C-alpha cells in the first residue's frame, strides 16, 4: 500500500493537487515512521505546513521497519533555519523525586554510541508544575537464588538478555512489588492533595505499570493475592487462567463428580468456601498423630484428637456432597 501510494505521488500533477488540498499536516509518533512514509509525507507537504511530534527514546517498532534515524536527522538539523525544534520536556504528571530518579538513571545508560541519543539537558524531564514531596526507589532483583549457580554460569551472554522475560524473573519481580506494596501499606503515610494532609495509604492508591500483560499480569495478580492485596488487571492471558475462574470451574467439576479430590480441595480452600481450614482437616490427623507419638507422653489423647478432626473433615465433605447433590 505504501509503495503504491509513493509511486502515485511521484507524478508531479498528483502531488501538487495534494499539496494544495492539505492546509496543515500533523504527524504523531514520528520516530516510528520509515523512509517510504517519510517520502509520502514530504510529497504532500508544501514545505511550510508540516508539524511532527515524537520521542526517539520511545521508538519500539523497528521490527516493523521503523527508522528512528529519520527523527534524529531532523532533530539535529532543525536549528531554526531548516526547521524549528521545540523541546517538550516539561512533565506535569510525576513528582520531582520520580523525575530525578529517571534522569539520573537514563543519563548514565542512554549514550549516543549505545542508544543513538545522548540523554542530555534537552532530553531530560523537568518539572512542569509544583507537586508534593515524595521518594523514588530503583530495585535490582537478584534472581540467582531462583536458579542453580551452575545453570546461571552455563547461560550464554545472548540468553542473559532474555532473563527478564523468563517465568522465574517475572515471579521474582511480582513478589518484590507485592512486598513493597504491603510494606508501604503498613509503615508509610502519604500526602493526599485532595484533603491537603497526610493519611494512611489505601490499596487503591497503587498502580503497577508493565510493558506487556500477556504472560506477566497473571503472575502479578497471584503474588498480590498471596499477600492479601486486592487487585484487578487486564489479563493478556487466557480468561480461563484467572484464579477466580479456575475456582468456579473446579466447583462445576465437583458438581459433575463430587469424588474429584483436587477440584474439591481447590474450592474448599478458596474464599468462596468461607473457611480455608476445611482442607487442612483432611491432612492434619496423620501429622498430629505422628507428632504426638514422638513428642508427647499422651498418644491416646492424640489418637482421640485425630479421630475428632477426621470426623469433622468427613462432615465437611459430606456437606459438600449434599450441596452438589442439590445442585444437580
């Protein structure tokens, strides 16, 4: 399509018609255009009505033949003669502490010979409005404990770039985020500009931003759930992979066949069952007996306790069987 459009616009009469047709031409995300698209834009512009917006640091579509070099060439040449450059680096969304942390990090890792652009004074973000004081923290997670040392040593440098997308790394990051949220909830106060005072943080104050959700968001949801943190996410995974959906699928399975142990325990351990201890009753008598026989001088009492617990568990299972019978 692009090639055909460019071929048509090579005709001077057709190009002249479009030059007169468009009063202004606005191009967003200019850093993700390619040479053909750039040539099409130039063909329909009269040279004085083109306005382009972009940020080469956000170029993510090279796999679609995007050429950020086009942006860089204009960025470096637009000095007021060939074109006018306006640096939009005022930030109205983030606190000063967040901007300072971002600027400090990127100024060290985004260099011209590495990232094709120097994170200089013109590139760094600046406060556009007064905000409350805050803090920012950069966490480096060592996932060596998640793998064996020999396995880590055997990995090549080419594979190390993929570690951030491996399940172990995602799980470690999710646990770190959940721990941080729990810590802030229990130990920190935040300033609320709407009420103009500090208060205890709420779970609704938190948001987790991620590059993609597929294969990632569900692990974060699971980590939050383990910490007792209520959360919601737009899952990129399958709908049926969500814990809540799995629980109700297991409920349907035991309605269909009440003798399925694993679906039964899944439902009994869920919040929907109202008590997490139901499943523990099934296994605890044996461990209680063994512990009492070895550590206690009253094994008979241990056996009686185990029998009571076993009967309790049996009543719980019977109640589930009655429930499932009534649902059929």
